[in-house]
C-alpha cells in the first residue's frame, strides 16, 4: 500500500471559510419602494400645507382690507371692488373680470351661503350711483361671510360639476 493511502483524509481538508457579511448597499427593492413612498408622502404633505397656508394668508388679507373699509366708512362701490378682487384671487381673470351688473350679482349669489345685498335691482342701482353711499353694518358682515365661505362654496360647486359630468 502506498504511504498516502494510510493518511487520514480529513487532514487534507482546508479550514472552513466563513462567508463575508452582506453589504448594506444596494438595499432590497422593497426598501427602494418604501423610500419612494416616503418621499412622495413628504412632498404631498408639503404641498398641501403650503396651499393651506397660502389660502389662510389670502383670506386674512381680504378680511383685513374689509376691516379697513369698514373703519374708513367706504362706499358701496369700493366694497364691491373688494369683493371682485377677492373673486379674482380664486378664479381666472377671464371668468370674473368681465362680470358686471346682473351677471356679477348672480355670480355673488351663486357662491354665497345666503342671499346678500338685497334684490338685484337695488344692487345694480347702488353700483352705478355716483353719489357717496355708505354701507350698512349688515352688508359688511354679509361681505365678510361671503369672503370666508368662498373657498368652501367653490369646492361645493366644483363637486357638483364633477357629479353632473359623470
């Protein structure tokens, strides 16, 4: 017999090589998906909060202008200009700027919670009277309610429009 045959075969084996620890990069696809989802959520929350803050800022601006008008005892024409400016900040210029008289009154009533400024004929007469005409406190409060409720009314009318289209 050969001398090699008598040797223990286990002595010829090398030591066990332990596997290296896996590297952290690249992560598994599920982690990439989670990362993208988190980024999308953060961006979405950012834009929603930014939009809300802009709406609050716009609302405060219009309400402060209304309060200034009330303190200076402005006439009805100036109050109407404030309401049109408020509407222009929510709607496109093509949609609102050309409205006057009856169409403007109908627009105000359309986006109002409760009817304001009396009837249509009185409103139109007050718009085009040159003499200085003071505004009643009830009209200031109605204008304030209209300004505050306008964003909600816009959403309400948009939802109705979507339902009609479907």
